[in-house]
């Protein structure tokens, strides 16, 4: 499941303008978020996806990592919640994941957060795509109304968490240049679907503009 090199640190600023400009529908929340009722969620930026030596390496993950770190610094500096997730499955809890992928993530080096990530908040472990499923995330977000989602994979764990968050009545924001997946087509199709039905799609710079 290694990813394509569809975005780099050098071209990501140009790319995100194209992604945002090509959205068939770009919805925007009427309510203006603020630091006190907002949280940053960083999904699964683990070695299995971000380290170049991994067979599941996503080059795009390294391209978006600096943007995630910049956002984390701002959220931390404004006393806003930051929560990082790790996807790990214990022995006997594979469900259909193993059947679907033929491979799963166990505890160990591959499951650890990538060391290029600036971890400035709590870390939770999740056994399925959604960060809300069988975790303490909902409880940890007490008082939070606006959820800003970054990480990997755009179309799988990020999108599933965004949809689940919307169903739970959070205002969901997805950071286009803060998420990555296997191909650009999967990335942009996910953003288009989310923008239509579930989330406001922004660049990391637009996140700061919205919060200020």
C-alpha cells in the first residue's frame, strides 16, 4: 500500500490551492470557531505510514507533517486541545481488518508516532478507522464544538473520523494540506465528498485565519 509521490514539501502550497479550487461544492460553517471550543486531531502519523523504510510509506505524509506541526504549535500556544491517535490492533481483535488488508498494525516500532512529529497533546490508541470508536475521544472533547482533522489516510481514517464527528454534532473541519493518502485522486475525491456532506475544507493557513 505504498503511496505515490503526488505532493512534496516544495509544491504543497501550490497543490492545496488547486485542491481547494477544484472542490465541486465548498461549504463553510456559519459559526466562527474560537480557540476555547476547538480541538486539533492528528490521525495516525505513525512510522508505518510516515517512515520511508515502511512498505506502507506515504510520501505525502512527510509533505504535510510540517503543516501539522505548525498547527499544533498554534493550538498549544492558545491552550486548545490537541489529540494524536495511533491505529493498533491487539491479538484477537482483528475483526474484518485482517481479511480486508491482509496485514494489520501491532504494537511496536511501526505503531509508534513518527519522530518528526511534534507531539504537544494527548495520545490515544484506536482499533478501527474512526477515532471515536471504542476510545475516550468523545469524553476528552468535552466542551469542544469544532474539530480540526489532520493526518492519514485522508480517505480512510481521517474521513471516517470526520463523518463520525459530524454525526456526533461536532462542526468538522478537514485540513487539505494537513492530510495525505495513497494517491492524489483518492485525496481529492475524499475532500470533495467531505466538503459536500460533512466538513469545511481549509488549508492550514486558512485554519489560523478562521480561528483568529
